[in-house]
């Protein structure tokens, strides 16, 4: 997935099968999406970031396979349908603000569209040695 601006938004006004209580809690972007982080369930490895609307989340919860909204193609896609690199859902959680979804999966094959296991191993940024903050945590 790329971080390019949204060029296509999911269908608005169409009813979703998502539980209304979950839908009421979600905090979506202006285009109706929430970021969805895919994480390997047994190792904690962060695999990728995708985007979900209510319907994609509903499909993920009810099929056990990750469904995302493709901003570039303007359509839903199920991870693995074309690549064979499936994400079998083990658990789904909302963060404390309900504006991000964490999907713990059993990843089969590569998670990244480049063929890499994870989308987060190709461009590691350097943190300056000694760049520790002098700021004290708020709870102290």
C-alpha cells in the first residue's frame, strides 16, 4: 500500500452489515476510512497497513480473511485473492480512540505487494545515537 492521497472513496450511503454498535464507535477519515494494521499473530511482526471502511471491516470479521478498500483502484480487495498470499484473521481490535484497527493474522506468503514478507523492511531509517529525549513522561 502506498501513502498517496485518496483518489477514490468507498461507496457512501450504502448499508453495511457491520454491527451498528461497532460502526457507532469508529472514527473515520473524511473519506470514510480507518487505517488497518496487519500484524503476524504469533510473532508480533508488523506486516502492512491497509484501509477499511465499515463494509471491509464487516467482511473481515465475518469471513476470517482480510478485506481492504483499495484507494488507488476504488474497490474492495481480499488479501490473497490474486496473489495467493492470504491473511487468515486470528483477532481484530480497535485502538483506544477507535480510529485504527489492528488485525492479527496468520500471513501466508508475502504481505507486501513488492513480494517482501513485510512492507516495513525495505526503508529502515537511521535514528541518531544518543537521540534519547530529556522529556519526562506525563505520569511522573
